[in-house]
C-alpha cells in the first residue's frame, strides 16, 4: 500500500512540474498576441497608402506587367504557405497545410502545376517526410517576423513571376500566378486558414475604399502626372506591394500562432489540474486504506493480547 502511495505522489509532482511549464507558455503566448496585434495595426497605413498608389497607377496609365496582367494561359502557380517553426500550437500548422493542399488539388484540376514555397519548419518537415518537392523555404521567424523576411521571400517570388512559366529562374521554370496561404486572426478563439491570390493583381485588390471615395466625392476626379514614368514606378511598387501583402500575412499568422499556442497550453494546464486532482484523490484513498489497515492490525493485536491474558 505504501508503494502505491509513493507512485501517486511522484505522479502529482511530475504533473505539477509540467503544469508550471504549460502555464508559463500560456502567459508568454498571451503577451505575444498583444504585440502581434499592435504590429498588425501599425503596418496597415503603409499597406493602405501603397495600395492607393498602385490604384492610381492602374486607373491612370495603360500598363502591362506580368504581376498585373498575368499569362493568357497560366500553367504554373506558386503557393506560399505560412506555418509555425515550433509545435505545441494545436492544429495551427496542420490547418494551414491542409488549406494549401486543397488549393493545390484545385489548381491541378484546372490543369495548372502547383509550385510550393514554404515559411516555417512545420511545413518543411511535412513536405520533406512525404517527399513532396518544395521550391524554396524560409524558417526561423514565424513568431516574430520582420519586413526583411517578407521582402526576401517576395524577391524570390517576384523573380519567378517575372520569368513566367516560359522563362527560367536559376535554371528552373518561373510561375504565372502567386497564391498566399496564411492563417487570418479573427479573434482570440477563432483563426481561419485562408488562400489569397497575390498575382496577377486584380482590380478589386487595388480598389481601396472605392465605393466610399466615390460617394464622398462627386466632383472631378484627380489627374496624375507620374515622375518618373508610370512603367518605372510600377516596376518599383509592385514588388513592394507583394512584400507588404506577404508581411501582412506573416503578422496575421504570428498572431494566430500565438493564439493557438495559448489555447493549447491553457487546455494542457487545465488537463494537468484535472490529473493532479485525480491523483490527489487516489493518494488520499490509498492513505486512508493504509491507515485503516494499520488500525485494524493494532486492534487485532490488542484483541489477541487480551485473549491471551484472559487465558
């Protein structure tokens, strides 16, 4: 009986140590959510004004660019998948990968070849284990991404888009389309994996509050003179637009990852509390049984001594 009690006490101690870790990770994830939300809010003005500039270019200049017009017969489509570098985040990474695989299947059914680019070690591990080729991968910044990370990925993808499927980039064929798969942060309890097309850039992507602007201003529309030329501006702004969209996806995904990790760690802490309660109850029962047995032995011994004395 004493051995069983020691086992329960060891279990209580082990689970208690685990609970301390999961509780600390829960608090860290909660603090990172607030930081990620602040960064998302701070990045919006730049993205908004950049989109307005591109909208002005698109409306006031007749331009042809692979990122705008795309290919008449797209054959290869790039998919950039954003996942986590670390685990313990519930189904965050697996849900994003599942959405990317659904998109890849849809593209294949349309007669297009999906080309994978991934961010995060979880996606790298997933595709490597299944021997699915990945064109390029970036890791090490999923929780705290910087614009430099987004620009690095964007440069590779823009080069592939400029080459198109008829050209080549470092000996490999380019792509005609670009899709971004990331996890949108809806709330602390809801994060949704989504797929967005970044290139060709559609008119709706560049329509920044178009309805609002038209309703507020019924006067003459502005006419623009571009300096330098519109074509040169487009070559500069479109890669920055792709970088900004990727960065926005990284920030949304970082907030979603932290929210998923916080929820997973809270669930783990709650389960640890339940286990501690269960083992404590079992330990108390074992201790009570041990005490009862000791009392029974003492009473039995006393009765035996009394019987021997009476004889």
